[in-house]
């Protein structure tokens, strides 16, 4: 419990500092504005003089007048460059608080950024704290859920577990223009999971992947590394419609799979990782990544070289970079509301306990975002993933998740289907067969409600239930149709007004 209190205090402290800096910057801007307004005037010389209508705009621009968001209503972010944007006579570059562009393009909105170099719809909501200093723009983001979770509420089987914990992550971004067409961007993502979840991770029925104390993790989601992303990227705009981008991370995320689950608006309210995580987006923490991408209009093609081995059991170190795996991804955003991707990759020896096993992973996904009022949004993701080893049949996964936000209330759900094997579920092959495939189904329904604001943050209370169906062969271990549940307090940044 002490670790949980330390974690919450750290995150609250960081965001409180950010809030104080924001207020300080606003005070500075207002002081400058007042100074400029305090110019002595000789009224006699102005008698009869008519001020042109445009003078007010010019005056407002020189004064550093803050942006009126009402002027932006109905504006399509996709059709407008974030750099040099004109808003009623004021350019965005001249605002006291600069808005970031996409990390991969000066000519795309920041709302398109997912995790790594992946794309979200332009209409996606953004949760974060914006800061600025000189030529640099900054953004802070994060999420922590202090909760009690119990898998197998009815105690039907022997594999359920319960715990008080606090899965968490927080992130900082920095960005500036380089010359007229260049963009430099840095990401830092960290997690205190190792403190709040221990080495064995948090309880989650049918979850598999990675290890602890030399044994494979089963029915638990592994903790994330302290440094989950340390990356830099550079993008060059040949025109408003074409960009070349380079991304390097240690750790980072290759061009394989959809936006990682914690960064998808359709999944942000759910504290749990999908049980199909290692079929789709598990490479989001990879120690050694290099990606090159080329955008043409609303298409982007990417290629990555990266380390196939998943993070080891020491969550505080930097693992050995190998660059022994590869991937490619095609992204297409047909409108402001949709983001589509297909990707394929070769992952060399991902599991430390099975170094001889290599995986070919293929994914396809569609993400949808619809804003329909002030802090009212609907977000959904459909996802398919396939893991295939040489000389073995492939194992499939499918996911459909959605999140409906109505100001303070968020209602969310997730359906999953995933095929897991005797080896992945750590079953006795004499009893269950060597290569038996078990179809797992899971349905989650949850909600959270914002109780009050803490500076730039929301504190929400929530809960969820998950219903599992795995077939009669596993009833002796899991019971028939076990159910998991949890209640939580969630601390996260407020939605940004675009």
C-alpha cells in the first residue's frame, strides 16, 4: 500500500508542477499584454481619426491575444496546417501557447498521433497538459488507476487471483521546428508498474506473455518497464501532402500493429490490457527500433528494423539492442473520423524462455472517432491479429472495443476472441495435448464517472465486469464461465479543447 501512495503522490506532484508552470506562463503573457497596452497616447492628435477595421486584429496579434476556441468550431483539422494556421487574423505560430503538430509531420494535426509512429483519426480526443517555451512545445500525459481487482469472482477455479494495485504510465513530449520544413520531436514514456504490480504483474485471467523468476507468466499481465519509450524523430515536409520521417527508440515501438492499447481512446477508460495483447501490439516496448516512413496525402508506408526479444525480468535496465527483426505497415486515413492499418513483421525469438521460437505477426485494424458535442465523443476499434511460427498453424485473435463519453461519464466495453495453446496456458501436455488450441472469449462492460478536478486532472471512480468463456476442457482449472471484476479511482488529464 505504501508503494501505491508513493506512485499517486509522484504523479500528482508532477502534474501540479506542470499546472503551476502553465499559470506562471499565463501571468507572464498577461503582464506583457498590459505593458503594451499602457502606452502613453496624445488624444488631441487622434481627434477625428478613424481606426481601420483591421487595426483591431493587428493590435490583438501584437498583444499576444489568447485564442478564442469558439472561432474553431466546425473547422476540419485535417484540412489545415498546424504551422502558420490563420485564425481570424492571428497565426497559430504567434499564439502565447503553441499547439503541437503531429510528431511525424508539420502538416498534420497532433490528434493523428497514436503510439510510436502509428495513426489515430484526426477527430480523436486529446487528453494532456500543453506547455511552451520559446521555440519548443511540450505536452504531458498519463494515467493511473488505484483499484481492487479480483479475477474469478465466484471462486470457480484455481487460477484466479485478487489484488489492490495501481497500473500506471506517464509521458512527456517535446517538439520544435528545424528550419522551414523540418520537425524534431522527442518522447519519454515511463511506468512505475514494477513498484505497484510487483514482478509478476497484475491478475488477468487467460493473459499470457513474458516471464517472472524463470517461469512463464500466466493469468497475469506483466508490468511495464520503468523506461517504456525514449525516442527521437525527425520529419521533413517536401510539401503539404508529402513527408519523410525517421524514428529511433531505445526503447521504442516499431511499425507493427495498431496504436498500443493504453493510447487508444477506445480503451483508455479500461485499466486492463487486452488478453490478445501479444497478438497485436506487444512490441510497443522494444529495446532498439529504427523506422522510416513516407507519407503521400493520407497514406503512409513504413518499414522498421527492431529487436525481437521482449523486455527481460529486470524492469529498471536497458536491454541489449539486437536489430534482428523487421516489419512493414501501411496506414490510411480516408477521413477525419477513420484510421486504417495493415502490418506484417518477423519477430526473432520474442520469448526468453523459448529462444528457438520465431514469430510472424500480421495485424489489421480500423479505428473510428466521432465528436458530437462538448466533451462528448464515441471511439471504437476493430482489430485482428495473427501469430504464426514456422511449421505451425497460426493462432488468431479478434478484438472489438468502444468508449462512449458524455462529459463526466464514460461507458466502455470490449469483446475479445483469442486462440491460445497448451504451451501458452502452461498446461500439462499429457492431459491437454501438445498443440491443442483453446478458443478464449471475453466480454467486458465498465464505466467511470469524473468526481472532481485536481488542477489540470480529473479524478474518476469506476468499475467493470468481465465474463469469460473458454470451453469445457478448461473447466477443471478455471471453472465454467468465470467472471472478473474491479473497482477503481482513476487519475488522468482533462480533455484538451481543440
